[in-house]
């Protein structure tokens, strides 16, 4: 079995930690920027800010700041005050974990339907967790490793109380959520889908991550190896808890501002009679006027004047006397 306290193994472990923290930082950045829309909805007042959302933002941004500090400590060209940087790292990281535990606490309260014994038990547990967090921050220490260009944490065995309390808190949250969901029933749906929708699977993954970190702290191989699963569990807890909060808020609540649609008379409930289209003017074809000048009076050979009736009678008699000619009574003066 390899001696994990050997200088060569410690240097290799430190190098592995540097590679791991860069990978973890990339994963967290990917999750952070792909979910930035949630922050944008609060910035544009689409959603109202609540106490749970404030806890969500604190957990999310404190963890981001902690990982940025960890990246700085993993790229040290010249010696610096590693102890101060490590203190900032653990203060930010453990505080982020504390606020993330509050998100789990709120989820347990909701599933237990605000059971007073459950609230009292987890309230005491939550206070104990913060005491362990303060203890871990106070006992944080680091030293400069020029071979790995790293400010490496040391004395991580002092963080056992913090990790153990966090593991116990997550495990109790997992058991409580599962018991209440099974007891209340799935209401016609499958228990499996209910466990997924209510975040039990996320809490189970967090519990497993802290269980692994606790095992490595108990084994105490070396500080670099101990730190890898600890930071992994911390990041997994923040990622999954904040994702659970986003999913629950998105599914169970609606934005406070409705979708803005263009204003119209119909949207205001006002209806007007439909205007009729004007009929096109009738098509007129110009017809040339034919003026017929008719004689209304006539005289005979002996100078006697004939009236209009006399002329009509004469024309009618003449038309009958002409063979093959048919004249219409409507045109009595056509030949005059």
C-alpha cells in the first residue's frame, strides 16, 4: 500500500487537487450561466423577491466567490499570505453551505406541512450546523507549496465536525422527506415520480456526496486528497439545492407581471358595428341622344290646318295601304 504521507505522493495529490478544482469551477460556471435567466426574472421584476429567494442568491453567489478564491489559491506564482486566502475560502464556502442547508430545511417544512415537532428538531440541528461551520472557519489553515504552485490547506482533520454534522443534517432531511411522501401517498401518481418532483433524488445525491467526504476524512490519507471530496460535496450540495429551488418556484408559481399584449378595443371589451363597404356606382354607358323633330301641325292643299290627332289618323291609314310595311303605334310620326 502506498504511503500517502510521502513527499512525492503529497506533491502528486496536490497536483490532482489543482486539476480537480479547475474542472469543478468549470462545471459550476456552466450551471451558473445556463440558469442566469432566473436572476434576470427577479432583476426585471417578473418575479417577486421572497425570503427563500434571498437565501438562494446568498448560497449561489457565496459559492461562486469561494470557487474563484480556490482558483486563485491554485495558481500561485509567488508566495502570498496563504492563511488569509484559505480563511476567505472556507468562510465563503461554508457560509454558502449554511444557506444551502436552509433551502433544504424549507423544503422539509413544506413537505411535512409545517409540523411543529419537525420544525423544532431541524431548527436545533440547523443551529448546531452553524456552530460547526464557525468552528471549521476558525481552524482553517494553509501553507505554500512551491512545487505545485499552490496554497494547500492543512489540518483538514479539524473539519471533521463540520462535515459529519452536514452529513447528518442531509441524511435526516432525506429520511424525513421520504417518510412524509410515502405516508401521504402519491395521490394517483407513481411514488417514483413524486420522489423526483419533490427533490428527494437531489437530497439523496447530496447525502451520498457528503458520505464519501466523511469516509475520506476518517481515512485521513493526506490533506490534498481529503480536500477533493469535501469541495466536491460542497459544490454538489449547492448545485442540486439551487436547482431544486428553481424547479419548484418555476412549476408552482407564476410570474407576478402578466404578459403584455397590444391594447385594442377588443381587449378592452368594446365592440363597434362593422362599417359596410360602399357599393360601387352603377356602370353607365353613354348613349348618344337622337333628336327627332316631329311636326305637330300640318295644312291641307286647301289651307286647312290639321291637328295632331288628324295627322296620326292619316299616317295610320297610309301604313295600312302600303303592303309589306308594318309600323308600330309607338312611333306615329316617324315619317313626318
